[in-house]
């Protein structure tokens, strides 16, 4: 089973992906993690990506798609993958469709974790207060910028997948366990 998790930054995609990995044996593919790993390992794609990132530019769709293809071809992905942070644009979604079709694979579910964005600001404040630790990206200014990027680039993918009959939504404002139950209900 191959799924995509969508949601605004801080919606809980990473938390739910980790739960699915633990419970279903799926592999979480986070493009950010993959980029950092490829750069660290010095792979051909990693070297190309590092040069682009060092210039402050966005890594191109062909490099991102190449990393996704390489990773999905790995034997540990045979039980399915959770795409987290990918696709981010309609061009990437089209590239993903082409890649899946070329391998006779399918995209089984696209799940949007819907949240009240005003509550996201409270979440980052609470996380800092509860843990006593502040992540570098846990501040209102960074969240505001990430939300702008999400609305500009990623949110347009929701109708793209809705038109394909793949998009389902869960209430991301519920507790972690309830959100997990909602996702499990979709996945069967």
C-alpha cells in the first residue's frame, strides 16, 4: 500500500507516519530526510542536491523524483510507503504518477490531516513549554512562512487528488490516537 499524507506544517504528519511504520511495517519516505542522507552519503544525487542547496535554490523535481524512485525500488519498500513532504507541486504529482505507472504500482490513499491553523501556533508554543526544548523551526515566523509555502505550492494538490477519487480527510485537531483511528478507518 502506498499513501501520501498531506497537511499544513505541524498538522501531525510525522507523528502519524511513525505510527503507521510501527503498526503496518510501511516505510516513511520523507524527502527532507532523504536529501540530507543523500548529501551525507555523497551519492551522485546527493552531490547534485548539495550544490543546489548551497546556492540557496530549491532542489529540482527531477532530482527529488530520482531519489523517490531509487528509494521505492529498495526491497524494504515492498510492503508500501508513506510519502511525507512529497509531492509538493502538481509537477511532482504528475512525475510520481508516471513513475508509479511505469512500475505497475499504484497510489492507494491520499490523506489530508486537517487542522485549524490558528491552533498550530498554540501547538508550537505548548511543545516548547512542555518539553523545555525549542526546535529551530518552532517559532511563529517560521511557521507563518511554511504555511504560506504550503498554501501556495502544496494545497493545490488537494483538488488534483480529489478529482482522482483518492483524497480523504481526517480531523487533525483530535488527539493523536483518534487521528490514528481515523486514518486506520481509511486504510482498512
